[in-house]
C-alpha cells in the first residue's frame, strides 16, 4: 500500500520533470539536481565570511562606525583623499597631512578612512593647517643616518665661473680620488683663496705672494661654491710671518738683520730653518721660510754650520702645531679635471673626507627616494673642545625634519615628534653649516597648524 511519503516523493518527482521539460526541454536530464541542503550550507558559510570581512575592514578603516567624530584622529575621505579634523562639532579641512597630525596631537598617530557619504551633512569649519608643510612624511625606518656630503661643480674653471652646489644626505658621492695628504687650491666667488688640506680650510692671505713663494704660480685655483669651504673646519691662515723690526740690525747676532732667514742641514739631511729676531733665532717651518724669503726678497737662506747654529741665542719657536696648523712643508697640489670636489663625513665626530672628480649631482638636495632625515644642528667649538647644539631660543636644541622634497622643516618643540610618527627615532647630529645649506620650509608647530 502506498504511503503518504511515497505519494509526496512521486509528486515532487513529477513536478521536477515538468520544470525540467519547460526549462531545458528535457524531462529526464543526465544529471539530476543536487539536493538543497549542501547548497544552503555553502551559502550560509559564504554569507558569514562576507559579513565578517566587512566588519573587520570597517574596524580598520573606521568607515562602518562613527568613531571619526573624535578630535584626536585624522579623517581621510576615501574617495578624494581630502583630510579633515573634527573639532567642536565641526569638520575642518586641513591643508596637509603633517598639519592634521599636529592638530590631532595623538601619539601614535591615528588615521581613519571614511566614505564621503558618511561626512555628508556634517557642518564644516574653517580650513586649518600650515601652508606648504609636507603632505608626505618619511617612515621612521626610512630616516637616513648621519652620513652627509656637500659637493661643488663647475663646468668652466675660468675667472667668471659660477660653481653650483649640491647636498647629499644618507648617501655619498661615488668615484673620485681621495685628496689624502695632497692639497687643493680653491677660489670663492668673492675672490678669496682657500687651501684645502687634511680636512681643513686655510685662508690664503696675499695669494700672489704665497703662490710665488711655494711655486704654485702655474696652478689656477679651482672655483668652488662657498658651501664646500664652510663645511670644513677652519685652520690657521696661510701667509707670511710678521717679524717686528724687520730690516733693522739684530742685537745678538753680528752682521745680521732682523727677518733674515737661516738654514742648517744635519748629517742625516734634516733641514732646520730659523729667522733672526732682535734677541736671537726663532725656529720656523720650510713654508714659513719660503714666505719670508719671498717677502723680504732674500736670495736664499743664509747657511749656518751646526756648531755655529748651536752657539747662537734662541727665542721661542714660531712653528705652529696642533690640527689647525697650516702645512709645514709645501704639499703637492691636486687638480680637479671635471671641476667637482666633495666634502663628506658622518655626523660631527668622524674625520672628513675630501674627494676630487667624483660622480655627484650638480645641484639640489638629494636623499634616498622616500627617505628623510631627522637632524640636530650642531656647531663645533674647538676652542673649548665641546659641541653645542644650535639653540634658537637658548632652551631647546634646533631639530629639523628634512623630506625627500629637499626642504628642511624646523621643529621648535621636539615634544611633537611622537605625534608625527617619530616616538623614538634617533636624531642625526650634523654640522650646523651643513644643515643650513638645505632650504628652509615652514616650521612644524602645532600653534601654526591651529591657525
């Protein structure tokens, strides 16, 4: 006897054959329709995953909630990228991202991405922000180290040459030849002549006299940008000695005039030079001797025997010492075939590197793409052997953020650095003379951002 279940199955089978005949024109398809339970389960799983993904995305972007109504967040409109801050119930447009971070004042920074529709109808306030402040900030991991290089390039080394300058941060110039113990004779745009030697600059007083005395008249000083010279610590001037009473008879050395140059040669070949003062001989260097011989038009140094030299009265030597001293002996001069010279270092403590004819950009400030530098400007006071940070107001060190746009943005209050995304970033201490070569942009100051 047929049960009701069999009757129901027969009815469903007949109905399915009728539908298949109408839809596919086949009352008995090769593959019967699958049961609905697995399909229903699969649909439920897909729906759950979809809702979960949407919820997770909304939690990250803030677009599925009203958590953007917070004065401590930066609001970014998804469709346009426009930036806003929410203050006192109003939505204020902000000129750039760094200004928005300063206004929000949250460490670490918090940014929410919101759909345009969610912002529709919210009352707008006046625009805020610092004009020309950076819209893109380097990531903390992209901040460069303390390496810096300043280069000068000139295509024409004639009298009217106009050298250009470039600054490299976090990268150095490639190629070229280290100057080493050689010297480089340079000329600034104002006509001043400087001798670069062993990582220092020595102002050449009376260039015509010095070049003639040291046999450098055939060497034309290389035109350089002042920035390269200022990047080097200053040494003592290179010029002739001033001998009081020059040309007058010496009181203690018979038949000798004050300012006369003497020479004694030891058996080992060591050459010792001295100049006559009123009360005795003063030891001098070979370079000082050449300068005095040229200035006083003395044909050559007066030779003394070792015995005669040891028996003459002596006064304090005039030989300079220390790292600031100019060359004691005439150094070999280096020429720059391409007209390019670079000075570089790492921070403020490392020895400086000087290279001629390297591969370097002609102009501008260069950093690694997407990189930046968080720097502290330091002036080296060698007289007291200490380093002092440049302090604009006497209280806080001068800190600046340099972006890959080639602009330096001073940060008057370093306490805002965490709100910009740099809570523990190390600051590179660089010579102030190098930092000041980077063109200055607007200060990153919260008070300026608030208008």
